[in-house]
C-alpha cells in the first residue's frame, strides 16, 4: 500500500511539473506572437490550433468513441469551455501590456485561488495562519504596480480576471476527471473555447486580422501545442493522482521557469520594482502552500 501511494505521488508530481514547465513557455511564445497579432485574433488562432492538436491526440489514441458525452457531463464540459474562451481573451489581452515574467508572477494568484476555493467547496473555512501569506501577496502586487498603474493597470486587471476564470476551469476539470479521460477534456476545453472566441472576434468585435508575417504564425502555432494542448494533457493527468490543490502548488514555480526563458528568447527582463514585488508574491504563494499542506493538521479548520 505504501509503495502504491509513493508511485501515485511520483506520477502526480511528474505530470504536474511537466504541465507547469510547458505552460510556462506560454509567456515567451505568446508574448512573441502578440507582437504582431491583436489579442482577439491571437486567442482565436491559439485556441483553435490547440483544439486541432488535441483532436489528433484523441484520434491517435483511438478514443473517438469517448467524445460522446453523457447528459450529466455536458453542462460542466460546456462551462469549462466557455470559461476557457473568456480566460484566453482576458489572458492575452493582459499579456499584451505586461512583461512576460511579471505576468507569470501575477498568475501565482491562480494556484492560490484554487487552493482557497477547493477548501471552500469542501465546506471548510480559512485558518488564521493563512492570512499573513495572503497579505504578503497583496503587498507584493502593490509594490509591483506602485507609480506605474497608468502603464500596467489594464494588463494587471485583465490578468487577474483571467486567473479567476482559469480557477473555475480547473475546478470543473477536476470534478470530471474520474469519468472523462484527460485527452477528451483537453479537446473539449479548447474546441468549445475556440467557438466562443470566434464568436467574439469575428462577429462581435470584428477584430479578426490574419495578415500576419509567417514567423509569428510559426511561433504561435508551436506555442499552441506546448501550452494549451500538451501542458493540459499532463496537468489534467496529475488530477487523477493528486488533489487539485496539490497539483496547483507545483505551478508556483512557473515564474522561475518563465524568467530565464523570457531573457534568453525575448531579451526581456522585468523592472526592479516588478522583481521585488514578484519575489513577495512568490514568497506569499509558497508560504500559503506550506501552511496549507504541512502546518495545518486534520483537526485544524481551513
């Protein structure tokens, strides 16, 4: 039994870390693509490509028959796709205005929200020890944006809103992971999301612009495979071995991956104030994770 538990923990960690590493490439590939695409068109191309890639994965694994959903699964899958579409538009709209590493720091709110909301939906309540790291997160965010709100404010608001929609996505995915294979979930996440993005881009805002130089297409299509396709194929698999909050905790290291990638491939480095604030955000995130997993006992309230 102990060996089986260790094996599950190892698989959960490897899948979660692999997903985190791949999704961290988003900050580089998407930032490059947004140098030519507008956020709406980029979201449509990015998500549609991910849907195509994930469909090929489903076919390659002979899972075509599993695409048929039960009545009970239809609404959760539909809303997971809907919030994916909304989150993509918000996320890439925010990244358009932000340094990629600073954006990665802000996205640490998403694992924190996941930890907190997973506790709330388990009918638990916050423990007083979790408020200091939450306060540190807020202080870090204030330091990063102090005196620069007129420059980064819109990007911050869009990114934090995307964090919220992403939290809803993963909670819905976790609720279905035992009944629906991760490959199927990733396909529906991207395909339903791309439908809503197409509606928004082509019919509502009418901002579709596909006359973009080939290098930007190439990097965007590569990023669409690494990020919204391959990373979620791994992350959703981790949910079969680990709790949602534990898998989300691994995502805390994303800025440490995004920082060197952004410097190497984009020659971009965040401002000092963003670094100082980002360190506090990261410290608060790890502190909260430590309190949540190691200091709290089963008899202590959340």
